[in-house]
C-alpha cells in the first residue's frame, strides 16, 4: 500500500463491561460506531491496517489499528 493514502473509516467496535451487570441489560449487547482517520498502511483479505504516524526515513509506523472488513460500515479515501 502507498503510505500516502489517507482514509476515513466508520466501523462497529466491540466493547466490554467491567462491572457487575444484569445479563438481561440491553447495553451488554450494543456495539459502538467509531470513526478512524489515518494512513492506510496495508490491506489483507480480512482487514485494513491504518496508522496515525508514519516515519518514512525509518520505514516504521505507530498508533496503528487493525479494522476487520466485516466491521466496516463506510470507508472513503481522502
């Protein structure tokens, strides 16, 4: 992938609950819609890898996230 490609991805994220909860509480079954904007580093058959920081001189990245394609609601190139 061209490390100059910027993307904006809206996707469904998982969440966790770290407290005692009623198992019938609907909040346990919700998902969160998240927007990620960054440089598209790599695409596999299952996911996109997006990074916030790219060091071209050292050919390395940081603040990266792997977003499964099955979770994507909308994606655009910017």
